[in-house]
């Protein structure tokens, strides 16, 4: 169990750094979505399914959808 959590945290940190480094905005949003999805999995491991469901639905799905719509209506790259 500890090994799985450690791997998830390492992937979460890598995705957070990737979201910071990417110049392509859609890639950064997808990396941030991955951070949110991993956070919801970690909440499940912590025996908090209600928080995990809220994080997955709001943090991963809704916020990502809003960002993707905003990117489509504006530019695709950061200047």
C-alpha cells in the first residue's frame, strides 16, 4: 500500500511540474487534470470517498472542461 501511494505521489508531483513547464496550454490543463485525478485516488486510499468523488467531479471534470472551453475561445499557446 505504501509503495502504491508513493508512486502516485511521485506521478502527481511530476504532473504538477509538467503543468508548470508546458508552453502548450491544453497540455498544461491535462497535466493539471491528472494531478486532480491522482488526488481523488489518494483520497480513496485515505477512506474519504465523498471527498474523492467531489475532487474527481469538480476538480478533474468541471474545472478541466471550463479551462478547455476557455482555451478554445482564446489562444492555444502562452506568449
